[in-house]
């Protein structure tokens, strides 16, 4: 079962949009699914510094999950420097150092490519074959 949530926040004539999809069939914990997707929105620039995220309670209600799960996701994001929590006001996207943001994006790609390398070795594919596939996918995408 998938739960999809779309959040639209209106303030100062700006609309902040955030889409979160929760999969109950995933092996990934729900709080990790939430934090990963919010982090993705930030890294892609869809959520910007100072944007207000939905309250822990509101997000939990919309996703039909426990507030404890939502809080854990927000805590992880705060610990990693993606969110800034202002007591009594809410959770905001924290300012990001542009160089650090680039490093975080590169790290995500590097981790994904490492999985491809490991899988390729298991299947007996060599660098040339994988490189050719990547080239084709990159050109088509």
C-alpha cells in the first residue's frame, strides 16, 4: 500500500509544495522514507532555505502515521543540518552551504553508483559494458 501526501503552504505570496509517498511494502523504515524524500526536495531546490514544513502533527495526520515516526524523521533532518526547528513556530529548511550541498549531491550519486558497481560485478559485467549502458541511459534521459 502506498500513501501519497502533497503539502501546499501559502505565505508571503509563495506556495511551497512537497510530495511524500510512503510505501508499507518497503523494507525501509517509514521515518527514513520521509526524511529521504524531504532531503531530496531540499537537494533538488524544490524546498528552499526558510521554507516552513508542515507541523509534525499535521504531517502525521496526513500520512496516517504516528507523530513519533514523523518527529523521528524531522529529528534526523535537523541532526543532518537540513532543518532548523524554532520552538513554538515550526520546522524550517536550514540554510545550506552551496559547496556542502554539492558534496551531499555527489555523495548520493556516488552511493548509487557503488550499488551499480557491486551488482555489475555479481553479474560478471565489465567496466566497458557498464559504461556503455550508462552512456546510453544518460543520452536518452
